[in-house]
C-alpha cells in the first residue's frame, strides 16, 4: 500500500469530521477511501449512461436513414 499526503483547509476538515461523526466513520482514512471509491463508481456509471445515450441516438439515426428521413442541407 502506498501513502499519500493531503492538505485541507480547516473549515473543510471540520465539515468532513462532522459528517464522519454523523455516519459513524472511525478514521479519516476510512472516510477518504470510501469517498474516492464512490467518486470512481459515479464517474464509471456516468460513462456507461453517456455511452448508452449515444448508442440510442446512433440507432435512432440509422432507423431514420433507413426510412428515408434524412434532412437535406442547402449550402
């Protein structure tokens, strides 16, 4: 395991400690690790949703092209 150092402003650290107590975290390390895991998970979920949305748009466009519903552009 590798160590990292992190400097935080006092008011931010106070807010973290308040949330830690409220949710029964015993150490700052435990809290930070879980926070990072949650952030990674959310970013990965966002990528999946964005990829799904893009695929849906591509499929819809392909259906429109097959139906002949193509918008012509006049230059």
